[in-house]
C-alpha cells in the first residue's frame, strides 16, 4: 500500500486512537521518569527483542526459554515494584483530583517551613532543593545518596545534623514531588564575583544550582541563623517563616503555570487563604512563641 493510500484510508477515529496512545505513552514515561522501573522496562524490551530474533533464526531452545520468562514477567514486576506501583497510582490520583494534590502541597510546604525554622534556631546549616522541570542531577558534582522518604520535618532535621556518622549533612537534600529523593547532593558553585563576602560555599552552591536549573533552593545559614531562598540565580533577603511559605508558594504557582494543567499545583493565594493548621504553619508559630531552647536540646 502506498503512503497516500494509507493516509486516505485513515478515519477520524484512527487519528483519535493514535493520539490517545501517544498521550498514554508520554504520560507513562513522565510518571516513571527517575524511578527504578525504567532500567527494568528496558531490560524486558531487550529480552523481547532477543526472543523475536531467536524465533526468526529458529533457535527453538533460546526462544522457548525467554518466552517462558516473559510469560511471568508481569508477576515478577508486581512483586519487585509494588511500592513504586502504589506510589505511581497515588500520583495519578493526585493529578486527577486537584484537591488531593493541593492538600499534599500544603502539607509538604508546612513540613519544610517547620524544618527550616528548627534548623535556624539551632544554627545548623542546610540546603533544600525543590526540583522543577529540569533534572538537577545533571549539574551536580556528587549525586549523594538515594533516600526515597516522605517529606517530614523530623526527617529533614535528622539529615542535616552534623555528625561524623551522618555522611549526608554536608550536601543538599533534593525534594521532588513532595518527597525526599536524595541527600548529600553537592551543588555547582556560582562563578559570580559580585556576591557579598559573607556568603560562603553553601550560598554559592544555592545560587549556582538555580543558575543552571529552574529549581528553588532554601538555604539555612549556621553562622547567622538566617533563612534565604535562591531562584533564577538570585538570593533573597533574610526571611521569616511566613515569608518563606509565601516564596515557596509563589514558586509552586509559577511551576504550575508552566506545566500542563494536569500537573497544576497549589497557588500562592490558595495557600495563604487556606487554614494554616493544614499547612503546618500553626505548628511553627507555637514553637516561635515558646521559650527558645538551647541548640543542644534542638539537635537532640
């Protein structure tokens, strides 16, 4: 059949069918990006290609063996990747239900703000990278260690406590889709020469990261006990808890505007007008009004 005859034979439902397949394929790749499933799927595709080749060459034993393996590969994948499948279905549900996505964003922002306030009071330095669309791991000099944990203030504080056995505290914590994915990430340093001499390696790493990616980086200074954010190569002034929450909210809103509607996140206006108890802000304020604990107590 000639290409012109093939195109003439296509109906509108064929075009719709092909378009839906592309959307499903692209959405699946987006959801699986950055997970362990990609290498496994490539391995399965490789075995499938080997099986087809063996069948064409009439290699009966090899083709039968690989065919037997592929018949049970679905069960194997479900057993090995049950946690990833659960997380994948959760992400799909959040994207289909904007309210669930909004609640996840509110909770994550509250936990991050609470952690930075606790680290600020204890004067423990920290770097938190909120990943945007660009992969920050392509720019770092050290990818650190894979964590794969829910975003909780206690976990963030524990990762930043300086101790010889805590090998991740010197680097940054990478946060993606409201989860802690890696710790101990070494950011690229900026080459700007006009920065204030008070800013050390931690702040230069935050600026360097946002110069090369669209991420937002939260910096906690151990010397001055300040919280700042870096975005688009610029460092903010010192922020309090409320201002930090607003900056993160504005960044999430910009990210949602630049992404497809299915990826839309909570907006800054929705965050500031929502009940603060859901975002964790009310958990921060009582700690700020209470008597300041000694740094040793906070670290403990």
